[in-house]
């Protein structure tokens, strides 16, 4: 049973939001028997929907015989507790549902650890729930003290210990990955990252371009673990293309934190290809969501091509060239059908073109003050550092940087040579 409060968050239409929740439910192998929504300025503090609506929901239980209630927002621990008590069924909020799907889909040990970390951090403040359940069953006796509470303390301690352990494991994994990445950078093969809303067709596009067999399915978050494949571009250039986890509106914060390292892979890319399902009723909002996550990651200074995918759905007689013309699209937008293989040559041409623009590097020597360390990071990330030394007055770097980024370093250009400083 789907329940949503319509509080006009982010301009999403409530029926579209329910549609997405329903897809999430199906992906988690749940069958949707009904849905209900209520317009409120804010979700009710105690039980998400208002009291009347909650009674209505309870009354529907027999008729629809639902056994789980899915809530379209993240609930506070007390909202969750109150709703479960009132309805006497399992209540799952959107975050728990997404975490559940991630847990089902994680394949690599890193992916599994990241999901478990997100789940533990989500559950920690909600652990009190177990105590209520115990007391309801008469375990732990009456009153607020007793074995139940002790158990809760034990559970909390266990969770915290496990969280620490997972974080240690993950930082080890990330160190290894960093080494691998540096190796890859030395090979100087450009990396293109596919980004986009979940179900937009990223994996389908990778399969089309790399002739690979990454899982591509009509469900949300089919891909979790990043996959990288070689792709040959026109003009016999070879690139690496990375397919990674898709984005969703209001991606749970625990997941963003846990998947940060995975998501940060996109920062290493030379170019982003944003895959957008242009036929989706909420294509515009989905694109906005993607842009804001890219910005949060600090990857918004990367050049981007947007692939307007699934154009085959617009009809057989629509050609990408014609669409480009009709819509007056700039060269950064390419209509494609990853599924039918339409517009793919146009896309790879564009990628090759952007890469050659990107390929233009300028030699640069700069002295960056310690107040501007983000520029040092940028140099390491996007340029090639030949030498870097740390002096009292800042970091002295020499190397090459993509032409379009040179302006950032203009104020710090210097002629004092590394040799002199040694
Ligand atoms: N009609 C049509 N369907 C497509 C096209 N590209 C992808 N699809 C379908 O869209 C669904 C999702 O495709 P995926 O490639 O798994 O999407 P994704 O972006 O990798 O999604 P996640 O990994 O779940 O984030 C699948 O059912 C694809 O067959 C296309 O060009 N046209
Ligand atoms: Mg995928």
C-alpha cells in the first residue's frame, strides 16, 4: 500500500512520484495493491499523514489486505513507530526501500559493504523499535528498564562496532582503487563516465558501444557496482567507458555518503555522458536531479554531452538528425536510441570531437597559496603534474593542464623554477 504526502517538494508531480514509488516496490518484489495521497504543507509530525487519513488507511487494511505500507518520504524514528503501532503492519519508508533494493543488487564485496554501512547508519537511531516490539510481545517485562533495554544497548554497541569495522575495510578497498586509478592515468587512456537517472539506459548504451553484457533491465538500480569497458571511437581512438550507479530524486543521504567513493569515480573522468530518458514524463525533473548530484560531487566543471535516449519510442519515422534540427539542439545534445542503435555514430563522433578539444593541454607552472588547495586538487585531477613541491608560501607545481582550465590558474603563474626551490 503506497502512501504519499503531497507537499510540493522539488516540483515533482505527486502521481509521478507515486509511479516511481510503485516501480521501486516492484523492483523490491512487492505487489502494489493500492495507493493514497494527501495534500499537506508538511508531513504530519507524529504520523506522517493526518489523523483522519491514518484512520482511512487503517480501514482499508481489510478490503485491500495489504501487509506492508510504503511511505514516499523518509520517516523520523517516531513517525515510523507511531504508524506501525496504529496500523499494526510493517511500515517501510522510501529510504529503507531503496536500501533494500541496493542490498539485493550489490554484487561486489565493496558494494555490499557500502550498502551494509548505509543500512546500519539508517537503523541505528531506529533501533528503539526492537525494544517496542519486544515489550509488545511481553518479552523483557513491564516498565522501561529490564532486559529489553539492555538488549538495545548491546545492539547499539554491536552496530557501532560493525560500522567502524566496515569503514576500515572500505578505506582499504579505496586505497587499492586509488592505486589502480593512478595506473590507469599513466596509460593516458581517456575515461568517459556514464551518468544519469536510474533506468535511463546507461547500461544499454555501454552494451551497445562496447559490445558487452552488463545487466540492463526495466527496474530501478539494476546497476550498482561500476563497470569499465574499452570502447573504440571513430578515428581509431580507444577510450574507457564507466557505467555506474544511477541517481534518483532524494537519494538517501546515508547512501550518498556510503557510495561517495563509487560516485567519485566520475570525478576522474575526462568527459561525462549524461544519459536521459527523454520520453519520461518527468525527464526535466530527472535531469535537474542529475545536475544537482553532479554539482554536489564537485564534478560540474567536467565537460558533458547529454544523450537524449529512447527516441525510438517517439515513432519509427523520427531520425536523430531531424530531431536535432527541429529542437534546435546545441552540439552538446545528441538524440539516440541505445536499444535500437540509432544516433550512436553521431554520439561517438561528438565524444571524439570533445576529447580532441579536451586534449589540448598547455604547459603551466604555478605557485598556489595554501588558501587555494582546491586548485592543487584540480591540477592533480585534471592535469598532468610533472613536479610538485610544498614551500612556505604555497605549492609549486609544474605540468600540463587542459586549455579550458588554464584561466583558473592565471593569477598564480610563476617563473620561479622548481630547481631553484630545491
Ligand atoms: N525503448 C527503449 N528502451 C530502452 C532504451 N535504452 C534502454 N531502454 C530500456 O530501459 C530499461 C533500463 O535500461 P538500463 O540500461 O538498465 O538503464 P540504466 O540507466 O543502466 O539503469 P540502472 O542501472 O537501473 O540505473 C531497460 O528495460 C532497457 O531495455 C532505448 O533506447 N529505447
Ligand atoms: Mg544500469
